[in-house]
């Protein structure tokens, strides 16, 4: 009994330690940002001015660049990652499964600086060629305007998508493997095709898949080196895919060692605080979404849309 109590208290202390670490990070970021917080207040979040010489700082271009690139990368990476996970779990021949799993996990292990070099030598020229090849009518649209440099939001989005795919795919694969075989067998027993049985499995595992997607989103929000090397590093708010822009992680990596005065240093630290807060909010909202879906889900239920019309009849 005493050993059980000691084990419970010991593991509980580890949980409390994790909470204290998160709180300590937030406290220290806020303390080191105090000059900027006192001078700019909430206007720091909405101002587009970033002028270290004049002592005027605003985080909006970096917030925009971070969220814009992460969301676009997620839109590209999610269907690809789910497709890879479905193929490996449901359709892949046994002799090919392990090599594909190994390659997927290898993508997750590649350092971001290597991705950045690949982006400079491959993605940037490809984006430049794509922009030049666009018809004049499309290049007049706000989303396609900008100089044909190659570096910009599209290059950063593509490299983020490649980096997000292995994380989302690996977690989705494990989630699909945990779906009970009875779920698929029940769908086949009702006359479902293979596609419809897989759709039923995806519906069953939807909560875990959303968790995998949000894990990839968190990876995209915090990525630094690869994005810094291809996004162009220009603090502006633009919807253009070809315009050079900036992210919060990139400005910290580029300018933190160059901060010449205390206000500049505190403004950069406040950007780190803003990134910390955004990450907490995004993860909190994702947990609420997962809990909401889990509370409404019934594990044994197969959606009617996943069953053939004959079975419904």
C-alpha cells in the first residue's frame, strides 16, 4: 500500500513538473518582453510597422506569415498524408509496406536545414518557373502577384507541407491500425465495397486523425530554418503566394543576435511570447474539438453514407 502511494505521488510530481515548466516558459517570456508590452500594448499584435531604427515594432506581418504558411501547408499535406496512411494500412502489398513505412519515418528524421537547402536548389527555381509560366490573366490576380524571385510564401508553404506529411501520416497510420477489424468486417457483411469499408474505418478513426492533423499544424507553426531560407524574410502582410514574407520563428532566428538595444530585444522576445500564446490557443482549440467529437461519437456506429445503397434498402 505504501509503495503504491509512493508510486502515485512520484508520477504525480512528474505531471506537476510539466505544468511548472510550461508556466515558467510563459512567465520568463512575459518578463523579458515587459518594455515592449508597456510601450506598445495590444497594438503590438495589430501594427504592421517593423522599424528597429525608429524603435517602432509590430508583430502583425509575422503573425500573418506564420498562420498563412501553416494553414496552406496543412491544406496541401493533409490529403497526401491521409492517402499515404490509407495505402500503407489498407491497400499496400506486404512486400512494399515496410520500405514505405521506413521512408515515411525517414522524412520525419531529416534535419530542417537539409530541407532548406533542398528548397533553395529545387523548390525556389520550380516556383520561379511556375510563376513565369502563368498566364497574364492569372498573374494579375492578387494571389499571384509579386516579383518572379522564387523565394516567397509558396516556396515556404510547399517545404512545410513536405515536412508535415510524415508526422501526420505516421500518426494516422497508427490510428487506422487501431480500428477494430470487426468494423471493417461489419461493413463488408452489409455489402460494402472496399472503398466504403475504408471510408467507414476513417469515420471511426476521425478523432485520432484530427489529432494527427493538429500535430502537423503545430509542427508547421514552429518550423524555423527551412522556412527562413525560402520565404524571403520581408515583413509585409500580403495574400500573394509569390510575395516574400516573414514568420515569427524566422524573425527570431535572423534578428535576435543583432538586437542593438533593450526595446528591440524585448520586442523580439514578445514575438516569441506571441508564438507561445498562439501555439497554446491552437492546441487548446484542437483538444476541445477532439473532446467534442469523442463525446458525440459511438464507436460501433457505421455512417450511413459509407454503406452501399443496397444495404440501406
